[in-house]
C-alpha cells in the first residue's frame, strides 16, 4: 500500500490510470498549497478532471464544521462514488480528508500524500481517520484505509525544523518498541535534517504498518504504539490549556522519558538501557518546563484519557530497546515519581 514516489511520480500516474476515478479532489491547506501542490501537479499526468480544495492550516480546523463544509463542496462538485480524494498535507489533512472521504456517500476512495514527517511515519498509515470535538482530540472518526500512501521525501525540504523534529519523536518510538537497529540508525544522526532522516523513513513506516496489520482494532499489540503517549498527551493538553502549546512530538519525547523511567522502576528494563534511551532523547529534544504543572492535574488528565477511575492505569512500557509490553498496570504514585524524575532532569 505504501509507495515511495520516483522523481516523476510514475507510481501516482500509474495508479490513477488503473483506478480510473471519475474525478479527483485534491485537499490541501494553505501551506501545502504553496509548498507542495506545485511539485505534485507538476508531476501528475492525467486527463481525469480535478478540483483543488483548500482549507486554512492548523488543528483548530480539524472539526465537524470543516467536515460539513467539505461534504457540501463535494456535493456542489456533483462528486459521485467513483471519485477519488487526494489528501496532500500533514496529519490534519490526512485525518480530515480521510474522515470526509470515508463518510461522504458512505465512502469514496482516498489516497494519502503525506507532506510532514509525522504524517509520513504515523498519521497517513494505519487506517484511522478523525476529527476533534469540544476539546477532545480525534473523538469522532472512522477506521478506513487509504487506497495508497504515496511518499516523496522531497516535500520535507520546506517543512520547518520543529515540525521535522516532532515527527522524529515517532520514529524514535518505532525503534524503541520494535526495532533496535532502527533506533541505533536514528541515534547515529548528528544533526536533524530532512536529508539525514530520509533514508530511515521507509523502515519507520514499515514498523507502524506491521504493528497495525497484526492488530487493526487496537486489542493488543497496536497499544505499543502508545508508548510515551499516556504521559505525553497529558503534557500536551496542559501546555495547550496554559496557552503555550508544544508540538506533539515534543510532548511525546518528554512522555517517553517519563515512561522509560516507569519501565525502569517497574523492573522491566535494565538501568543502563534506560539511561541510554533517556540520554539520547534529551540529545534531540529540549527539556519541557513542567515545573508549574501539578501532579494531580496530570493524573486527572491521564485518568480521563484512559476512562479508568479505579486508581490503576495500564501503560505500554519498553522491556528493552526494540521490545515493548502493554497493559502493564501502574499505580498513580509511580506516575508522580516519574514526573518528579523528569522535573529534576533539566
Ligand atoms: N490517524 C492517525 O493514526 C494519526 C496518527 C498521528 C497523528 N495524527 C494526527 O495528525 C495531526 C498532526 O499532524 P502534523 O503534525 O502533520 O500536523 P499538520 O497537518 O498541522 O502539519 C503541520 C504544519 O506543517 C504545515 N506543512 C505541512 N506540510 C508542509 C511542507 N511540506 N512544507 C511546509 N509546511 C508544511 C502544515 O500546513 C501545518 O502548518 C494531528 O491532528 C493528529 O491527531 C493522526
Ligand atoms: Zn504520536
């Protein structure tokens, strides 16, 4: 399903000629319109009629109001069930475009062309689509697979550094939970540039695809993809509430440090391994200043996130570099210690 595009995007053109959609709807945001659409259209060779649909960038618009507008636009364009939506953008575009496609007329086909690192290695694969509603992220959505995920690392050339680094956190996670060699390859990178990261993107995508194939509905092993995310999400929400949002990958990097500490205190991972993991995450990511966050607020968010009020939470924790367990019960006090540990790290 994943194809790396040649310079002339021949796989895209071949796919369009075989799939023969009645119409193409190319969804972009303002930034991908400016930075990515020229390369995309410059290489697309087809007689199929197409429309460009542009939305403003940002997570704030990944909501039902935008989805409604998009359904209306599809209707106005007299889109039939043989049409194909092309989501050209980051995770907001692939999540929203996937959601709108999978619900319009009970589902039209869609292709993801991810243009951020995070969308390449994470959001564009795995068949989850979604929108946010009333402060709850991805609370409404569908399970729906893209027909294809078409990847060109050339798109990364215009991606701001912080966005690149944010996606890199998910790549490190893939190494930690499933592939020691991948982790070693990634930590051998000296400075994070698109060129240095590009050779390892395919392996990260494969790791995610492989985990999802084994457990599409997240009953078991897919939970390992949540490593670093339980505490990471809580950090992300608190920074947002304080009007100082941090990027997802920055919060996940801090979350992975805390959850590696939990892996250590639970006796799942050797001390030396935990130190190596933490030291390397620190090498790539700045310390988040969480001093003003109260443990009780973090715990409340985690309990809320997990919909679990029995004083015990289940975590995905690493057992070595390249292996991860899930559904490991953790007491609230241990989370407080992990938070204290992180605060002292700076
Ligand atoms: N469905 C899933 O399994 C899944 C997994 C992970 C994340 N997500 C979702 O992904 C979203 C985050 O994705 P994201 O980090 O890609 O955010 P994003 O789509 O908001 O992109 C980040 C920013 O980069 C800009 N941009 C995109 N490509 C660019 C390029 N090539 N050059 C310059 N600028 C560019 C965008 O306009 C935006 O401003 C979240 O909504 C999250 O919930 C979904
Ligand atoms: Zn993530």
